C-alpha cells in the first residue's frame, strides 16, 4: 500500500480498523493501526483514493467486538477514503471474498481477512505474545493462506473488485491505466513466475444476474481428475456434492489418496452444531467408502497440544494444480456466498512445466511439514521414501506439533439435527429465500395466535 499511486481497493468479509499492521510496533512508514494508516495514506499521496467495501452483517457484528461501526467511521474519515457497507446480497448470504488490489498492478486474493484474531506465525508457538486482540484478549493459533499476483492476473482480480463496488454502490470505477510499475514487495519471493492464473468465482443469483458456480465446477473437475494425491485445507467439510465426488474416487482400485486438514471444531456454538455435525456425517460416509485405505482427515495442534484453527482454503492436485482462495468445502461457498479463488494448472504445453510442477510440490510440502513440525527437506525425503502421502504422514505423526487424526472416536457425540441444514448452510440463493419465507410463516403463526388471545382477553 505504501507504493500505491492511484487506487487501493480493499474488498472483505470483515475489516477492523484497530488492528496493528506490525505487531512489534513501527511500520516502514506511517501509523501502525490499519484505520489510522488508511487515513494517513491520502494525506501523503495527493493522487491516491482508497476504496473499502465491507459485508453488511460483518459491520454489525463488529459492535460486539468493541469496534466503532464502520458506517459511523465513514463520517470521520479522509474524503478520499471511501468506506461502503455492502448490503447487495440474497437472504442469509455473505460476501466472503478477501481481495486487495493496488493500482490494478498487484492483487492479493485468498482466505485472510484484515480483522482481529488473524495474525500468527507459521510456527504457531504456544506462548506468542502477539496473538492478542485490540481489546487485550488472547486468541488461539490461526492457520491461513492467501496469494499475491501481478500482471494480467492482477488486472482480472481488479475487475472483480470493481464489479463488486459497482453492484454495491452504483458507482462505476474505471481501470487504472496510468500506472505501469508493479508494487511487488521486495521481501516476497514469488512462488511461480510466467504462469497462467485462473480465477474461479461463486456469485449467487441476484436480481437480473444469473448465479455463477465456477468454484463448484473447478472442485468437481479437480477431484475427478486427480491421479495420485489430493491435499486439501478447509475451514469446513460440509458439501455433500464434493464429498460424493471423493467417495466415487475412493471406490476406484487405483484412485488418488485424499488428505483433508480441518480445524478441530468450528467457531461458535451454532457453527459447531451445524458444521461439525455435517462433518461428522460426511466423514463417516468417507470412511465407509475408503475400502483401499487412501483417505485421512486431520487437525493440526501446537507443540503444547493446542488445536490450531484452520482458516486456509488450499487445494493441491498431484504436482499439476494449485488453488488458493476464499471458498470452503461447504454448500454456501458453492452457490450462496460471493467467493473468489485463484488457481494455477501446469499444462503439457507449459515451457516451464518441470519447474512449475516442482514449485507446486514445494507448496504442498511446506504446508505438510509445517503441520508436522519439521523441515520441508525432511518431509520431502520421507515422502519420497514412502511414495505415499497418507503413509508418510501416518509414519511421521507423533507428539508435540503434529497432525492428529479424525477417527470415529474423535467425532463421537458430534452428530446434530442441524447437520446439513439448509437454514445454516444453504446451497443456493433461491433455496435460502424459500426457507426464509417458510421460517417467517411458521414464526408468524404463534404470533397470530397470541394476538387473538390478547384480543379476547381485552374484550
């Protein structure tokens, strides 16, 4: 953001202006708190505008965290800091995209929100004093991932951000065309260079706009195309459509190994009942289908055994495809919420095919090694010796920082009547609206009876 000249766009599920950009104090330049920093930037860059778009329900939820609602902050901020609340979504839908765009030349897209409880280090030390909210409360270890892209990929993500802004506000923003240099951070080493990047979206039906289910189609295509390994990190496991596709592959004698890394529990009472309940049901279906012993589900823990909350949304297929985004393995991400994922596929005509395959393997290896508390080199050697993703992880899991397996004993007691419930995890905007209308009809019936009773009493 310090390198921006014309425009910064921040598109998110949630923002908290109180968070610190650098937990140890001083930034490269400017204030350390996000809100102060965004106000400071235009004062020091006369041609810069900042656009921040936040989901409406997230704005109301901010009050419970002690944050001034962002629509009140809008009255106080710099005239070139444009803060808007996005209410343009179907009933019960969420705007779940997490996008930052700088001058249309570099874009960040993935799972990380610029809000509380998100900061952590890859090592997830138990006693990290920096895992603290603006209110002074500590929070649990957090595992997340995002991407940075430049070139045509950044311009594609920028177009999605501008479209969101226009749908939410009615204001059309032109592309930034007078900035050509990329503000790539000096200390960020690119994972891959000179590679095509695909953008996959979920957009619900809204007014005259048809729904977009590119993310669902990409998930299904990848699951059906995997040859040897599928490595997945997700906040939820609740989409039966995707699980059914995995079950079909597990039934094949020579199908792929599938490893899924999830949080131990969802966050909050209702989510635990609904999402953990759905996970329990779908895990049992996967275990029953795993006749060839090729499926595992794990949750990561710290050195001291504390569960690490998995918020990352990552998929690696063999050494051929890498995908990082905002979507989870749940129904909402496939048809109801707005989502954005980026993916790279190594094709036969890629002139850097071998190099890109190696880089995709390195991303997977880094993640698995991090969870197992070991170096990537050690993990890679063990994996090559075993020739099996499942076998190597099973052999290397142990005490301390590691991956713990979900098994039937782990999920015992997590069955719930809210599992795979459309009120919590609807598949489409249409389904959500029907359920909302039905709920209102059911809720109004006892109210009408109470009204009639009150009228008779008064008479």
